[in-house]
């Protein structure tokens, strides 16, 4: 599924940690998440995945932005967003989760 305008459909090998960090940074700089604490839990070692970088960034932006909206609407001001990346024990899959 393509959200928005379709772009080039090619995959590249990237460290998922770089995509997560760049996305969180971009959302903070844009002001979208500036006042909301974000905890990022990444492994120490690279998490190599072969993906369409633009599409993964788009999914992360949408998930984190939606979480930021949910946290901002909470009456208690102690909300936080947690972004976690965890490879499976056998190294064949990676889980990337966003929690609010």
C-alpha cells in the first residue's frame, strides 16, 4: 500500500536505528513533538534491514505523530512516547513499536 503519492519503489540496505533517529529528530525540529518526552530504545549494534527508506520513514512519522496527538490530549501531563526497535533472537525479523 502506498500512502500519498507513489515514489520510486526500490529497497536499500539501511540501519533501522538511523531511520528512527532521523525521524524523531525531524519531528522534534518541526515542533510536532517538541513538548512531549520521547524515549528511544535501540540496540547497540546496527539493525540492518532492506526496505524502501521513504516508506518506512512515512510509517514512522505517522505513528509518532499520532502518538504525539494522543499524549497531547491527555489531561495528565505525564505522557510519554516510547519508540522501540528489537531484533528477534534468531535475527531474521525486527520489531519496531511506537507506544503512547
